[in-house]
């Protein structure tokens, strides 16, 4: 996706590069609210920073969690935020059969993901704290809509914890509605204990937006 250069006062959006893998991992960790860090820490060697595991995973070319599926926002030379999304495949029989064996931490997330094959799944939308409050989240949702159309999707989907009321209201404000939900198991890695919500929006209800205003 080619996006024109921004003026100093406006963000510039661009496709992530492999050299952005560490920033992608940092923003995934923010979006995951502790889950990503916990999972990476399970793979890290003694003394190894879990972020190194995340960056290595983000640098892969052939995975859903990859820099190839990320769009970054920049202000000046600094990365300000990220959207990571992709078209969800249809789960295989083996995927469904493996659900009962998944850790309780992950099982409800995969169960919900499997409910919306073919949708454009917003795996992560995150902005570094110092850049929040300037409309980047809404701009990223507009970019997600364009990417969804390009991928031949007719809807968008994402997950949000019910207790994260601010994020939930943000997505409701942008036309997302609850499609399904699952109870979660409390875990030390995140601050929630009730439900995770699957929220979706049909592209038929979305008017195209001219992103050159952000370029």
C-alpha cells in the first residue's frame, strides 16, 4: 500500500518492513494486554528478553502474526501505532479437534476466531501512549476497511475484553456490534476475569473514506 508523505503535523501511514519487527512486537504486547508477553516468556531462554521472541516471530514472512500484515503510523521518524490484520481462513477439522487441548488462556480466543472465517480480522490495533488521543485509532479502522475490501472480505472482526470498557465503546462508536462472547479464565498475565467479546461490522454498512486526508 503506497501512502503519500505526511506534513509534519500529520501522521504518515505505511506498510511495515521486516526491520520494524521489534516495534511491531512492542505494539502487539500493548494490544495483547499481557497475553503476548506471557506466551513469549514461555519460549524465552533464561535471561532472554521475551520481546526478542516476539520480534523474531514478527519478522517471519509466512505467518498471520507478521510484519507483512501490519500497517504503521509514523510521526516524524518515530513509530506511533500499528494495525495488524488479515483475512481469516476457514478452520480445518484438525483445528477444531485441537480446541479442547488448548490452554484455557487461549481456548476462548480461538473459539471466537473460528466463528468468523472469511472476515478481515483485526488481530491488533495499538498506539503508543504518547500518541493517543489524536485520531489514529479511527484512521486505522478506515485502513482496515480498505484492506478488507482488497482481500475480498464482506465484514471485519476483532476481539475485546468486556471489562475494557473504553476500547469496547470505541469500537461501538465505529459501528461494531457484539456477535458472540466467551467466558475467560482469570490469569496473572492480564487484568480481566469475565468475558471476551467478538465484535464485527459489515462492510456493506461502511462508506468508503478518502485516506488522502491522512497522507
